[in-house]
């Protein structure tokens, strides 16, 4: 899972957060 845009990381969404929590 690579983040091509740093902006995506800046935006905190529930979807990616759930993946990180897993």
C-alpha cells in the first residue's frame, strides 16, 4: 500500500483508519 499523494495522508478518513487499526 503506497501513498502517491501526501494529501491523502493529511485527510483522515474512517476507511484507512480501520485498516491501520486492524
